[in-house]
């Protein structure tokens, strides 16, 4: 009789006929009385024979051959190993075709030890190789055409490799694998990671790319459970024609909805310029409130968190306004310097030869100054100052000597004038001083990728203080609160420092001392005006009155025991009713008290090291590194201590301190979408960008590095395998849309033709009516004439005239009857035609 022997875990400790532990290829099947051989990829019954069934299978030639391939390939993976990637159990079926590709495979699996770890079949090894090359194409910016001859190249390079022999991915295949394979997979993994976060920020900006197309880039900033830190990830790009506020906001909302990202969890909408995209923010905020209202059942009075637009753009605008409200002509002179050498190799050679003749310094050409990047004028001016003696010799002495016609050149005249004026060099030194000592640090600081929102208020405050300290009296600006600084009248001479105390830099003052008195007075007046304009603009646009932002300072680990931190925490939490109920607030309050008394090692936030001079160097870890450790603290029952605090901090750190990540994305986009790739579709651009982002996220920017390589899981391979099917479906949809569009256009043309015919027919009837009316008028006149003649003939008893009059009257009446009938018919036709035209 059949028995019902169940699988025993003790069998894993046994050895097979080769002397290897059975655990490397044996595991329990889906039923209690079955086992799976992972090298043969087969599930067999052990109900009747128990261990004998397993032993008999292990001695079969086919099994021994498969096991030999495993051992020779080095693909065995210990059952306890975990890949640093996404668990396949959390991966959804991405397509209706997925079922066909995940059913029993006739190929031989090398090993299958856990849910995510398994060795690969030969076909999957080839697929993995194609995956790596596709990701490398995105990461390194290769063109699709670069893959045209790669299969033959790999086969020649690795003649003994079966994978290289079967590798067959050329340009077209790499295109759809990126757009519908890796891109499709990584985009969905991104969404899964975002959905685990309690809140997220959506950052966006648009730019014009090659092909004169407007590209809207979307990034998501959130606490990643996979990375256990805050990340800003590229999400997608949308190609636009018109980029009005309504169009952009609709695309943002549609994208969130189509990808299943909860709109009610949107914390912040990151935008760049303070004067741009306000309408977009208002529209999205209205939808966020509506969505939260649907969840709670009442109208939500809380929308997006507002901490102001990107500070980088605010600072840039303030700096630019300060230095462009005078007649220094900085933009013009810098452009002239650059342009003079940019188009002439002969001038460049002469310049370098002159440097050799002088024997002093190194010849360097001018950097290009971009007006839209005024804040980056510092390095450009630095180069000009460095080359000033050589420029003076070249333009004022060398050029007039070797080229007599140069004196008629307008650009040379402008450059000559600037070089001869003492104040030009003073202006350059002052701008460089302001850039280096006031603006350079916050600009660098704001472009960091780590979370900085908890320090943003202080950084903005310090920037304003530094500007004010440059020209406002010390007793008014030193040790003052932001509110006190904002109350200062910047324009008042009584509040400003004397000329000798104005901060213009030591080098600037040395050159300044050589100027004439009237030039000195004009320069110092300009300096005061510059500082006033910059101060006024910073005070107006920086988020210095934003209490929410100011209260975020409690996140700083160094302020854990500060007396104001607890109050700030509760103020912020109460301002986020979408996150916390009243009971949650009570729990949050209790958790903060526990956090205050927690013993926390210094190395959670401090990095201490010894430099070459044997001095201790202290640096700080990113704040999310610190909080990651705090969130992992558990109580005696093994339950996390800080549930509500974790939810709050993860949400707040998702707030963006600037739009630098999106700007960096445009640089990456420019490297991928070059002039010779202007025809790339939106899907291709998205596939390239999201794959490149995933390589950075999972592999630290390395596709194939031994320690940081992007891991290949089954779900990724399945998605790549299904890429062509998905691509075909999309192409069919596109062709269907094209066909429908053509049909609509044809129908529209036909309708237009019919309308034109109807209009033409209407005009003919109108013209005919006018002609008939004219003839009717003539007939009426003839009738009137006949009646007049008849009356006169009767009065004079002239019977001949009576007869003539009667003929006229008879003819007129006949014609009138005909014309009236024709007019009536014309009116009927015209009415019917106009009814037809209205339909």
C-alpha cells in the first residue's frame, strides 16, 4: 500500500554519493511529502520511499551531470546568503504575459536555495549578460549604435564562452530592454520603496533639450527602507510642447495617480524660482487637500508643507540684482574677454607666445560667463584677475603693435577702456571677495545630497547676518535674532558703518587706495548700494519668517537636550494632522521623553580621526545616518521604541532643502540625450534615466564591480525577458493611436471639405437671391411704370397708350410671379442648407 512519508530536515545533513552535503541541492517541496532538487529544477515525491527516493534521485546520471556543472561553474550559493536587493516575494506580476515566463522551465537550473538566491540556467546567464550591458549602456552613456557589433566582438574575445557565443543583443534590442525591461522594472521598484515611506516630496523642473523639446523632470525624495536613509530618486521625464501651469500640474497629478502613489502623503512640492510655478503648487495643494478630505471624511485645512522655494535660486537672484543695478558692465566685459579668444586659434597662439616672452605666469584663457548663472561669476573673475597683467600687455601693447587695424575694432575698444580704468580691477576684486567670503560656502552647502532641512533656517539666517555684518554697524547686527535683523533699516546711513569699516576685502582695499578721490567715493557708494540691494532681497525672499522651518532644528542630534526642542517637536507635529491623531501626539510626547534620556553613542553622529599633524579631526555623519540607529533601538520585548518619532522624522527629512538634485539630473540628461540622439522617444529617455539612477542606487554607480555590482534577481530577469512582448504591445498601441489619429484627420479633412462645399453652396444661393431680388425690384418698377402709363392714358383717353400700359403691367405681373416663386424656392433651399450646417 502507498505510504505518506513526509520530508525530513535531517536529510539535509546527509551526504550524497559524491560526498557533498545534500543541503546544497535538496529542499522541501510544496507538499509535505515532496522534495525539490534545485540543480535539476524538479519536484519529486518521497511519499512511498522516503529517503530512498531522495537517494535514488541523487545517484541518477542526469542529476550527477547537473551537479558537476554546478561545482565547475562556481555558482553555488549558501542557503543563508541574501542578496542586497529586492525580495522577489514583494515583486508583483508586471504583465499579463508574466505567467507564461514563470511556469516550469525545461532548462536546467543550477541551484535554487532560497526565495531569492538561485543559480542560473544557461539562457538566464545570457539574459543576465544582456542585463549588465544594457545597464552599462545607460550608466556610461553609450549610444544604442555602439551595441551593433558587440555580439561578434564578445564571441571573438571569449571564444570558449557559451554565454558570449549566444549573446545576441544589438542596438534595437538594447533599446527596448532599457525602455521596457530594466526601466520598467526599476520604475516599479522605486514606487514600491516610496509607498513604504510615511511621506514624500515631489521635485520638478523643466528645461529645453535637443530637438527643441520641453522636458519636465520629476524626482521623488523620501526615506528609503531599502537604504535606511533619505534618497532623492529620478522618477520620470515628460515631453511637453506648451508648459503652462495647468498642463504641468495635470501631468504631475496624472503621473502620481497612474503609478499608484498616494497623493495624500505628498509633503512638499519642490520648485526652483520663487516667482515661477506658484500656480502649479496651488493646483496640486488643492488636490492634496481634497484627497485627504476623502480619507478623513471632512475638509482638510492642511495641504503641502511650505518652507519656501529653492534657496539656491533665491541667493542667485539676490547676488545678481546687487551687481547689475549699477553701471559696472560686468557681464559685457567678461563676455568680451571670452569671445575675443573663443573664435580665433591665431589669437590664442599669439597670447601664449606673449606669455613665454614675458616669462611671468602661465597663460590661461578666459572662462565663459553664463548670464543665467550669475552666482558662478566668481571662478570666471578669478581667472581674469589671474591673467590681468598679461591681458593688459596683450591688449594695450602687443595688439596695437602687430595689428594697426585693431584700433577700429569695437570689441577691442571696449576691452581697452576697461583695462585702462583703475576701477575695473577694483570691481573684480570686490565681486570676488563677496563671492568667496559670503556666498561660496552657502552655495556649496546647499548643493549637498544629504538631508539638511533641519539646518536650513540657521544657514539662511547666517547668510543674511554675514551680508549685514559687511556694512551695518556691529552693535545693530552682532548677537541679534533674525527678527531683530529684519527690523533694521538697511538704507539708513545712521545704521551703516563708515567707509573705512566697509567690508570690501584687503586686496580690494589695496587696489582701491590707488584710485582718484572721486572714483573712490563713487565706488564706496556702489558698494553700499550693492549690500543694501542684496540684504533687502534676501530678507524678502529667504524663509526667515517661516516658523515651521525654524522649529525643525530639533532634529539636530546636538539639540536633543535643548530646552526648546521638545516644544518645537510638538509644534511641528500638531501642524501635521494628516500624520498624527491626538492619541498619536500623546505617544509622540512620551517617546521624545524616552529619547531625551536614551544613552546614545557619540559615533552615531560624530566621525573622529587623526590627521597627519596628529590633531583630532571631528566630522559629522549625515543626520539620517544618526536617526537610522535611533529607529533601530528596541525595548525589552524587541519592539521598536520610537514608532511615532520615527514616522515624524522620516517625513520631515523628506523635505527638500533645494532643487540641486533636479539640476544635476539635467546635466545627466544632457550627457545621455546628445545632439545625435535628439529623436529619442519619451519612453527611451525614461528607460535610460531610471536605469542609470538604479545603478547609482543599488550599485553605487557600478554595474559590474565585484563589491558594488547591481544584483540580478529573478524578477529583473523576468522583466527583461518580457521586455520585447511589452515593447510590442506598446508599439501596437502607438500604431493604433497613429491610425486613429490619421482616421480622425481624414474625417476632419472630409468634414472640412464638406463644410467648404456647403459654404460654397450657401454663397451661391445668397448670390442667386441677390440677383433674384434685383430682378424683382426691376419687375416692380416695370409694374409701377405700367400703372402710371395706364392712369395717364385713361386720363387723356389715349387708347394706344392704354394698350401699351396693359402689356407692361401684364408682363411685369408674370415676371413677378416667376421671381417670387424662385425667391421662395431659394429661401427654402437656404434654410435647409443652414440647418444642415448647424448639425
